[in-house]
C-alpha cells in the first residue's frame, strides 16, 4: 500500500472510531489466549449493507509465552514470565515478578508506578492509591501528591481530597481542582458544579482550567457546555464575550455548541459573526455513509501528507542547528574516532529513549541493556507501535552484529557479516542478511564514513542520481543520541534521545 492510500485508510479508521465513540458503540478490549499464541482483541469497524458493523481484530503478541500468560485486573494489563503488557504492547522497565495491576490503567511493581504502560516519575508504589480510573478520567494520590492520569500536582490537604460528581473535578478542605489545576478557595462549601465544564463558588466562575471574577455571581447561569451568563456579561468557555447582551442572548442549534445570538448580533465560538454567513463547521457524526467518510478521509489524509512533508523539510533544514545543540549538551560524553569503545564500560541496566522528531505517527524507541558477557552485549528494544520486543547484538567493540527489521506483523534479525560499518572511517563495505525475507540473500552496501564536529556521516551512492546520507551522534558508550536519514537531501526520519531535544524542536511523544 503506497503512502497516500495508507494515509487515507488511517484517516478513514480515525473517522469511523470517532463516530463509534459518539454513538457509544465501542466495546472493551481484552486478551485472547489460544493454544499457539496470545492476541490482543480490539474492535474493528467496517461498513456493510446494513451500516456500521463491529468485528473482532486479533493482534498477535509476538513474544508472549502462551503457557505463562495471564490477563490482569481491568484486562488491559497482562503478563507472562518475561514481560508485562498494556493493550498488547510490552511495558519497558516493568518488573514481571512484582507487577500488579491496580486498575485498568494504573499498575505498580516494587520500584515504579505505571499509567497506561508508562512509568510515572516520582510516584511511590508503596503509597500509591487509585481514586478513580475510567475511560473519561483517572485520579490517584501518593503521599502529598495527586495525579490526574499521568500528570503530577501538589495536594493542599491530602487527607480530605475527594472527587466531585464530574470525573474531572475534585476538592479538599482548602482547594478545588480541575484535572491537575488547583485553586485555593476561601469557602469550599460554597463550590457548586453545574456539569463537567462550568462551576462557581461565592466569588468566582470556573470553566475547566480557567477562573474569572464576575460582577454578579448571584445571577450566574449556565446556558450550554460552552456558554454562560450573568446580569452583566455573556461568557464563552470562561471568557467574556465582547458586545453580547446577556438579557437577550441565547444559543442557536444543538450540534454546533459555539453558535449563539442576541437581539442585535450573531456569535460563533464567542466572537461576533455575520448572521448571513453559514457556519463552516460540520458535525462529523452526521456524515455516516461510506461515500462521505471516504471523501472526508481522503481530504484529511492529503492534509496529513502535506503537513508531514513541510514538517520534515523544516526539520531537515535545521539539522546543523539540532546537531550543534546536542553535541554541546553531551560535552565530553560523546564518542569520537579518537576514543576506543568497549562493552565493559557500559553501566549495568543502561537504558535510554529515542523520540522520533519527524513523521506523521511518531515512534518512541526504548533501549535497555539486558545481557553483557564481555564478548557481546544484547540490547532489548521496545517500539511504541509494535507488540513485541526486539533484540540487537553488538560485539565487544560496540559494532553491530545483529540489527532488527520489523513490520506490523513481526520482527526478524538482520545479520551482519561480520559487523556493520559503524565507527569505520573511510570506505567501508557492509554485508548483511535480512532474515525477515525467506530468500536469505546477502546484500552488499558500500559507505563512505566521515566525522566532523561530533557528527558521524554515512554516505551511500545508490546510483548516478540517487544517494543516501545518515547522520549520527553517539554517547561515550557508542549508543545513538541522534540519528537522521536523508535521501537526495530530503529527510526520511529523525530520532533524538529523550533529554537532548532542542527547545525549538517539537517532538510529539515527549
């Protein structure tokens, strides 16, 4: 499937899932254990002659041990004798022997707390207590800290902390909270929640994470999820609507919550709007025919592709700026040709995370050193979109003996004869066999390897008109901190280690 068709397929899937959420058709996910394999069962939605239909879609867990696998509380976590899984994806850093699921999304082992399979930094598993964990929100506390989903915040009075009727609001005897936002409140008893958006006390109006002081709190009333008013003002998402008359203001329509009017003017999203101009907003749930969803998906996918190319062009143009920042951050902890690498220098259980800085659906790669014999070292790789754990192997000089190749179906070792061209300055011939393909054919590549100002460049001429360049920065142990691949000067992918991302570079998975 080429890129435009793949993007259209993904866009269609996204739209269908959005419709499913709106119509309340989604069902819980779960694990399926058969005699031969473990699968993650997720609902798949397709159009038939009778409309939108649900089908079970089985996604295999590539490394799961069928005999040892067990589904844990909430059925989103599972584990076998080697790995913990969340929604079928292996959880990096989780200790299998001590791991326990506290709820659907929260879990603990003897050292860490996890939310949706990711470690919560600073959380103490011995003190951690789940208050609520649902599809709409999740609250937990640990000592004097609160957690809304994975975000930590300070609690004013931990012993009196409790949730309100809306899943995103809470309060204690000193403060009121919306998600992880806290306000000190003079009279907690006066706090009143209208729905999941607006609330008031005897001084302020609250809209989600905003708080404003009105002229007349006693006359405040909510109109819909977005609009509210008192005797003096109209509010849209907690902000005053300029020019709106509260005495005559009312909302218009049901599906477009941001549309309203008073005796003189019309308003859209809290701003004055021409009453004769039709709204450009379309409620997606009304477009439910397959033809309409295909059209919407094609439009969405083309927008994604265009945005992705612009993003890659922008990041590619900033490569020198990005690499200079990373080299400066590493200082002396950088590998140069003058330094000799050896795997005996690698700390025990050394680990790091690479974040994909360019791509429509960015990946996160977690590397954990598992076994170091002194002659070779094995490193496990957890990929955020892959339901398995991959392994690469390096020799005592940190040269790659076994790399990895993965698809959505499985992964397989890439065997180098004897090693790859990393750290080999000058002209280098690399021989490898990709065991993913049944032919087992050896592939030979020639690289010109250079080094300048902390950056290694691997140049490969494909033919007279095509070439490929890879730029890498390594830490003092020989592991990647930065990697970018260009084809004919166009950026194909870029990975930056977590903790070394320049401030001006946006990385979606941080």
